[in-house]
C-alpha cells in the first residue's frame, strides 16, 4: 500500500553482468561471445513505472556512467557536462 501513495515510481536497474565483462576486459582477459554481447547493453536503465498526474509518460531510458565525471549519460561516447564552466566538457577542454 506504500507504493499506492507515491505519485511517481522510478526504478534504476544496474547491469552487473556488463560491469563484470568490463572488469574482465580491463584486466586484459579474453571475453566469451556472450560477454562481448553484454558490452553492447546499457550500463543502467532508468524506468518510470508509475506517473499519477495527467497522461504522463511511462517508459525506460538507457544510461551510461562516466566514471571520471560521476554522471549518467544518454549515450556511451558523449561528453559529460561541466556544471562549473556551464558547458560540455568537450567544449571546455
């Protein structure tokens, strides 16, 4: 009944099998075909499972973590945003 009280319900799913494959790759170990497929998957998924007000959107967004900036990005090879300089890191560097 607690979830019935919430207006919005978000779930963040972390792709642990992709993380293990990345760790194996960083350790210069050989990946199986299945592990190579895991690398093509998103690092995390943000799911909006419930939106109470109006005709709100419900769905999923794939996210990729930039470890250096500690930011989730919509695409794996994009630059994180530098909030201090108020511009993307690629423009700041």
